[in-house]
């Protein structure tokens, strides 16, 4: 943040100190137009000429996100997956991509599709093996994709170190920061070239918007190409979803803080629990990536954690269907707490253990959440 600028908490709460330039409304309007008139020289009056390029409401959301992420440009898409597809569309035949072997399965599936149909090479590295990322790099590596913490095992990758490795190879570093919004981690400040996020999750925070985000630090050529790809695909986030996203971001700081504090208490409570074999949460000092996480996640360790339970697949499935406060559903980052038997939605090649329960902690009473897990485990 530049000197004398408001804090990030203030920026988000006030939607970048928004007020309408004509009538002073403190909430952006929902501009649903699909086409826009031109001036007397037939030049566009604003950035849009057609809704496939976005909307004025989308512009407001993107401006807030660009400042929050420290980006030259932030772009919103109709889903996280459509943002991933657009990013990978910038690769050329013969290019090589490095990505973690535990990552969002939709992104991994699309990478494998590109490898099969487009001649894009892909190497998936073991996030638990020291030096695995460096070994995976090749002379034709053009993109390094990392996710930290990795979902749903919550391993930690050092973003600054990954940036050094990628840049030494002449590659871009892309960081999936879906579970680490800018109130806790700003990957572009740590050396990443591109930040990706499913804005459906923490940025919106209310489980009612499907959206994807790409923030680019300074690469003008990449900005221009992604703008073209998004327009051709027709995947710019529409006005109503952009408006809901702006509304959600106003409470991001409060929601993330509450979820992080509750998740830490839950992790501490169940560490060493007789029914639980492992608690996976980077906020615990026992976590192998805790020190790096403490450097990168300056606003809390997040509301995501996983429990591995004794009894394997059957026991995990029973717990996931026995909660009364946690909702058994797929997603994360909302105000409601979710529990998921993760292997049920993973692809066949997934390395996720079948006894793993992924928890997304919301903003309910932490005492209620702990009691609910206790009765489900029992």
C-alpha cells in the first residue's frame, strides 16, 4: 500500500471509498446493459462497447481488487475454472508447466487435457519433497503454478523461493491464493507474477456468487492477451455477480479474522484427540510449514483445516454425515461452516487420503462447532 493510503481493511470496507460521481451513492449501481452508445466521433464513451468486455460494475470490483492485490490489472471471470482456462490458453504448443501434485482438481484436469490435445507438457511435483519444484523445472518451462496452502492437505510452499526458481528459468510464477485473500497474503508482493483465486470463496464469502479472479503484477503483454481471451470466450463476470462480490468484499477482513481465530481453536482442540490421527493446519506450531506460513500469512492462518480420523474411509464418511451444525457440502470461505469427505469429489488419481475430512470454518460460535465435531466423532 502506498504511503498515506488507508489500510486494506478500510479500502475493502468502503469499496475503495466509493461514491457515485454524479449522485453520490455510496454503493455502486448494477449496470446490466449489454451494449453502449458511442460519441459523436463514433468512439466508445467508456471502456465497454459490449457486455462481453464486462460492465461498469465489473470495473469497480476489479479496481478494488487490483489495489488490494497490488496489481497493475485484476480481471474477473464467470468462475474460477474459466479463469484457469484463460490463463492456460496463453500457453503455446511445446511449453512446459510445473504444478503441485495436490491442487484444485479442475485445474489439474485441464492441464492434463492440454497435454493430451495441445502438446503442452506438464509436470506435477510432490509438495512434501524438499527440492521437488527445482527438479521439475525444464528449459522449456514457461509457467510455474503453486497453491499455498495446498488444498486439502495444507502444505506450505515458500512463494518468494518459488518465484526465484521460476524467474531463473524464465518462467512466470502463478499463485493460487483462493484460501489466502489479500488480508493475509499478497503473492505479488512476494515475487509472484500472477495471482489466481476462486472469488466464489473468501472474497465473496456468502456462497452466492460464482466468480474467478486473475491479478497481474506488471506484465502488459499478458494483460493484453488475457483481455482478448476473456472477450473471445465471453467469460467476463456480469454486473449482478460483480455487485454481489463488491458487497461481500466489504466484510472480508472481519470474516477472515473470525474464521481464522475459530479454526485455530478447533485445530488446537483436536490435536491429540483420540479419534483423530492428524490435524492439518498451518497455524499449529507442530505443522512442518508453520514458520514459512507465519511469514507469508500475516493476517491469520485462515479458516481451512483438515482432520484425518482413525478408522479410514468408513469412519470419515460417517463423521461427515453425522454433523448437525457443519453442513456436508463442497466449497469453502463462506459464513457457514462446511465439512467434506474430500476423497468423494477427488479424481481417481488423487493422492488425498481417504480418511481426510476438509473443514471450512465460518463465523458461527466456535463452541458450537467444537461440540458438533465431538458428537460426530463419537
